């Protein structure tokens, strides 16, 4: 994820919306059409944002 670990620091702080978009890009890259998401703490918030942003990208 941007701004975490050894990833480069972006010129502006990453938002939950950015992390949702980044997750989508990752899933597209690996050719996953739909996934089941589970997250704890901030990852749970990202998962919830992803469901709102990409409702067809998750299983129910």
C-alpha cells in the first residue's frame, strides 16, 4: 500500500479512496473478477470503501 513499508512516499497523504483504488488496480492486475474481502482495523475500512466503490468486485 502507498506510504506503508518500503513503498515510496507520495507527495500527498493517501486516503481511504486511494487505497480502495489501489486494491482494485491490484485485483485487475492479477485478473481477479470478484473476491471475498476480510479486513481488521484500517484494512476493514478499506474493504468497506472498496465495496462501495466496486460493488461488482466482491462476493456476497
